[in-house]
C-alpha cells in the first residue's frame, strides 16, 4: 500500500499536527532532556561544586526510573485510566509532574534534595512518556508511516534540545533554580491540557486495530519475550547511544583542558543537534523511496567515524566548527533505528517496547558517560582520546547487528505493507489473517 492522496494526505497532516506540538512539549519537560539535564548539571557544578564523576553519578542515578521503563510501558499497555487510554495518562501524570517541579522550586537546593526531586519527577513523567511513545508507535504501525513519524519526532524533539543547549548556560547564570523548576511545571501543565484533545485522524479506531490488541499480563509478557524483532532494535539503540566522550568528559575537556567558556559546551550541542534536522527531513523523503534495510546500512556505516574529529581539537572554536558535520553524520542512523523500533513493536505492547528502547538508550547514555568520566579523569593527557576510540569501536560493531533483524520487517519502504508482517500480527493475536 502506498501513501494515499487527497483525504489520506489530509489525515496524515492531521497526524503531524497532533504529534508535533505534543512531541515539543514532552521533550521540553523531559527530566533527562537537554534543558533540564544541562541546567541541573550546571547547578551541580557551579552551585554545589560537584566534580565530573559526581555529575555523572547523579545523571546515572536519576535515570533509574528510565532504566525500569519496562514497568511503565507495560502499565500503559494494560491500564486504561479514566477510560481514555493514552489521553488519560496525559491528564493525570502531567499535572503530577508539575506538582513535583513546584515542590522542588520551593525547596532549598542541595545535592540530595536535587537527587530526590529529579528521581520523583522521573517516575511521574515516565507514564507521560509511555503514553506518548505508545501512541506514536501504534499510529506509526497502523498508518504504515513509521519512518515519517520517526523523522517528525526527531525533528520536533530537536527543537527543545537546541533551546535547552543554547539557553541552559544563560539560565544557569540568570535564573534561580526555583524559577527553572517553575517554568518546567508550567509546560507540564500544558501537556495535561493536550490530553483533552482527541483528533479523529489519530484516535479514530486506533485501539480497535489488530496492532493494538493485547491480552492479559502473563500473555503479554510471553508474547514480548517470544517476539524476536525486539532484540536487535534494543541492542542497536543501546550501542548507538554508547558514547563515552560526548557528554560529561567533553564538557570538562572543553572547560578545564582547553579552557573554553562554559557556554561553549552548550553551544556545541546546539549546533550538533541543529545539524541533524536537515538529515531528518531528508530521511522523511528517503524512507518512502528506499527500504529500511538500505537506510540502516547506509546510516550506520556513515556514523562509524562520527566522533573521531573531536580527538584532534585544540580550542573550543574548533569544536564548534566540527559540531555541524559530526551531527550530520549521525542523522540517517538515528532516524532509521527508531523507524525499526516502531516496526518492531509487538501487537498491543507499543508502550512496553518503546520504553524498553528508551531504557536502553538512557542506560547506555548514562553508563557510557560514567565510564567516559572515569577514563577521562584517569589519564589527564590522553583520557579524552581513549573515550573517542571506545565510541568508534562500538559504532563499528553496530553494523553487523543489522543481520539479526527479521528481513520482512525492513524489506519495505514507508507506506508499503508487508504481507509477511501482517500475517505475523494476526498469528500473534490468534486471529486468521484477512484474505489478500
């Protein structure tokens, strides 16, 4: 099946119109997103005088709810709050997140207080994220637009990252922690209001389709374990995010070793993320013309040497110049991996699968960051170079993982139906497939 014209294009536009603002808000409030992550790292570094390893440990610990995302995703797939499914999660847990942010705003800042507050807000927002991711994946599967929705969320989610990267240094210098948390609370409340919105293009029959049908807890767990497509997708995202040199070590390498101002690190990430955006637009065009298999091979091979240029920088200015090509090299791979993740979701378990993907993402991101901090501090002269080498080796090892992906899952372009995949969906939910 190819992309429809006329009314079909209108429905696609309505789907974009719904997910674009929701994606922006979710990633702006996301506790481990760039805005709050970088801002809290500045609070730790500048106000609480924490070192590189302490900051990395803080990031690792506060992401514990993300590592346990499987629980929140399964909750999304089995629970129907207020009888409104995903909208119910937005209406309940976005305001709950806002309440935690307000509590943090009116509390005195300390390392343990900040740790407890961020842990709690991570828990409440996990259920918001579960609803968002589960709905996005479900619609992507049902409408045969996993690639286009992957490109959309990557594009829109980049905007909060850019804003966070550019503004975090200014926020750290000009706003008190209380004001930062009050702003986050305000945006969380807006997400709760989005829960009242029910566009037919998104929700019309969405939960009645075969892709949405689950069973009970035990049945869903058995189906999840047996669904072989989930394993290569989770492994790919875990390896793709393992980048020991690109977070805390880079921040301290720029400011302490190269003596660049604090804002250079934030500016580097802003340029880095901006560089992905045109590639995501390109992916939205490519995914309708080439199979996912080809895009995975191309994207991952291009990404392998992505971090090598950072091993040769001597000034903060050089890092800023290199941020653009470094970011562009990773765009196709990032969009393709999430395209694969959406296609890999078992019926009725979209929330569980997508939060497993995010858990793998963050566990690798935080763990790699902690490992990178240890490597960086253990060898003042060459520590950062070793971090870059480790990242490059892991990226090279992702490429053969493509061979583990079921062929039928990646043999089609966006908008094309796979008879094999359709048959597998009906077999998994125990129903006869419709006649061709």
